[in-house]
């Protein structure tokens, strides 16, 4: 009989080898599977993977809802479990998928949080002073806003991936998909200013040539980038700023300026156009606000 341990190990190998999932993604799947396993283990006769049926799954969903988890969290767990059981059926380890009839809860789709152009300019210009760290931080903020990169993509950039003449950077996105992202002249100037300063941070004993380095000379981590964006957000009057806000702002401002939706999809590395289309609603909302402020037919009679 198939055990939970062997089933989870096989699924994890599938995620790593066939789907190219990151360590973070695989850890999220493991956490979701652990939740179901812990729930079933509390029963008098815990079922093996091949014994799980729709009633077990629905009882687990009732338990999730009783914990007042958000619809987004429940939907993610359902998606993880669905992928796990579909894999086992496809591999011939199970005959039926107990998740086949389960549908995720409807979610309210949140619109991306977007900075105005002026707010983005203040945030990007917040790092002050001379030396390698302010120069590095300016280059990070310029590149996040200019190219709409994810933090994980930014910190993984090596020197050989950057073409300053063409103003392009090669990044590895979700699912191990590589893409080329352009960046603006301001980002290029910030990189040109930072790269000589970078030598003061570099430690020859560390392998690789990451563009962005920490104080200890090793590759800068995603957590540190998040912290520095929040710090400069506070300094520039946007305490809620985070790296993804710059990514959202990049996409929205490009759309405002007339950029093609498909082009923005390619820039951001979205697998589905529907993900990119969220930004059209942000643009429409901003247009309506401008209309209400400025158009004579939108004003109340006085």
C-alpha cells in the first residue's frame, strides 16, 4: 500500500524535476500536504493516500473553514492537494482522485497596490549619500521599477546577465522560464554608478558573480531587499511600499502610457494574460478618478 511518505517524496521529485519548482514553492506544497496528513492522522483509523475519499476531503475543508482561513488560503490548499492527487492518478498509484469534485471558494480579486509616478520617483530617489551601499540601493530600486522584476529574479542576477549597452537583463522567472527584460536609462546610469562601487563589497572567496551584494560580500537575499524597500518607503512617505508595489507600478504606468498588454505580459513573465489584465482595471479606475476631478460633465450642478 502506498504510504504518505513515499507519495510525498515522489510528488516533490515531480515538482523539482518536471516542473522546475523553486524550493519555496515545493515547501509550500509540503506544508499544504502536511496539513491534510495531520488532520487525517487525528482520526481513529488514519487512511493511506489510496483510501482518501471525497468525504475525507470535505471534512478537512470544513475544518479549514472553521479556522477562519481566508478564501485565498483555502483555495491555495485545494490547488495543492488537487495537484498532488492528480499526479498520483497519472502515475498509476491511485485509481481515483478524491479532489475531482472539489471546487475552490470564490475569491475577491484584490487590485494591485500601485504608486503614482511621483511617489515612485520619490521612492527610487530616496537612497542618499556616497559609497557602495547607497549606490547599490539606487540600482536596486531603479531596476525593480524600470523592469518590473520580482525580488527573487533581481537577487539572482549575475554580471553576465546584464547588457548595459542594450539596456537588457536576462532573468530566470517562475518555473525556470528565462526571459529578457529591458530597463530604462535611469536604471542603466544607476548600474553604471554602482558596479565600480561593488568591488568594495566583493569577497574573492565567494563563488559566482552576483550583481547585488550584501555587506559580507555574498549574494544579497530577497528578505534584505524587502527590508530596504520598506525603509526607503518610510523615508519617502510611503510606509506601505514593498518590492511588488514597484512591479505593479511599472506595469500600470506602462499601460497608462499606451504600452501593449501582451508586451507587459512578456515583460513581467506572466504565464496567463488574465493575470496581466488586472492592471487594466487599475488604469480604468485611475481614469475615472481623473474624469470625476476634471471633466465638466462629471461635476455636480451648483
